[in-house]
C-alpha cells in the first residue's frame, strides 16, 4: 500500500541512485550530501513526504549562512532546552518524517536519558506513514512509540492541521514538548495550552522559531545529538540550577543573536573580509 495514499508517484529506484553517485569523503559538501541521501531514501521508503525535501532545502540555505556549524547561541539554547527536558514532569519528543529519517538514534537516546515519551505526529498525515515511522523508531531501540494507536487519539481544536490529532498519553498531557522541524501553527497552539515548547529550526524567522519557548537555531542532525550529551552532563545537577537556566533564558534575544551572526557573516563576505 502506498504510504502517501497514492498521492505521489514513486520511482522504483531511489532518487539518490538515479541522481547521485557515490559520495566521496573528501567532497567539500560530503556531510550535506549524506544527509540529503538519507532523506531521499526516506522518501523512497515512504517516511518522508516530498514537502519534507523542500523543507530541508530551505533549512540548508539557512545552514549555509550559519557556516554549517553549531553557533554559541545554538549551544546556549541546547543547554537550556536540555534543562527544561530534565525538569519536565511529562516531556514528549514529537517526531515527523524528516526527524525520524535523519536522527532516529538521537531521538531514542534522548528519550532514554530524559524519560521523554516519543510520539509520531505528522503534518501530512496517513496511518501508513505513522506505522512506518513507528517501526523505524522501534528498530532503533525505541520501546514505546505513541501517536499510532487510534484508541488514544484525541483532537486539540486549537490546531488546524492534521497535527491536531495527538496521543492522550503523550502530547495531550505533556508539560514540555520538543518539536524538531515543525510548522508554525502547532507551536502557537501548544503554547496557548500552557506547554513549554522546544523547537529546532534553522530558520530563525519562522513562525515556529518565534512562537517556541526555546528555539535551537541549528541543524537537527547536530542539535539533537548535542542535546543528548547535555542531558547526560546535567542529569545530576540540582533542580534549582536547571530552573535558573530556563527562567533566565530570553528566546527573542537568542533569535536576534542568531540573525546577527548570519548577517555578520554575509557582511564579511560582501565586503571581502572573508574569502568567498
Ligand atoms: O513528516 P510530516 O508530514 O510531518 O512533514 C514534515 C514537514 C517538514 C514537511 C512539515 O513539518 C513542514 O512542512 O514543515 P515546514 O513548515 O516546511 O517547516 C520546516 C522548518 O524546518 C523550516 O523552517 C526549515 O527551515 C526547517 N528545517 C528544515 N530542515 C532542517 C530544518 N531545521 C533544522 N534542521 C534541519 N535539518
């Protein structure tokens, strides 16, 4: 059965097989090509939707402006986000097609370290995709995947898209929700419901980035493994220390700093202070 419910045509050979040969390790964009290849494979198996490739392309453009490195501001946001996850009484990692394809290992590790539940929640929703993604996560060691079982599905009326269907045991009752690679309306709705929302989004101008409580402006392939490390490092810190980190964080300021960094890099390039 077509996981996208027959809406798209799938070539028998993967995109990467047809359009891209072997990735040479010394290629200057080798890592970026590997990530693309992973996503293209994800689309072939039905986990990623075509829109997911377009979304990734938008992300890549911002990553270019960041120099494809985790900035000090992203590191700060990762630290605060990790503190929020450790403080949560009921945290959930919301997983879509791109996230499941790009960083399944980190999703599972983060859930183990923090006790966060893992829930599949899709914008382009179909039961087949949910099942595929859940299986993929289980294959990577996830013991429980929420969001698939119809019995526990509830609707959040504040959300307009298909993302409104959430799991009673997961996003519905969570106090902290991590939403890597998101579209904006759900973040706003989850905030309106009083939840602390952590976003990972390379675009500091996106509605998600601006609506989230804590935004990590970084590539999910770098940010999520970093978050696992930070959670491990801070797991035994006094709760008061963690709380102070979360309470003193200013998301708007952090977003502005990320934008200034991008602009600064562009100015240096434009003025010849940095080689093109
Ligand atoms: O799997 P589904 O059906 O839930 O659909 C997933 C997509 C990503 C297609 C859906 O959520 C969507 O349409 O998202 P948007 O509205 O395009 O937003 C995605 C955001 O993620 C954009 O702001 C991108 O810049 C950003 N982005 C893309 N790739 C990455 C990224 N941010 C961090 N790391 C990336 N690798």
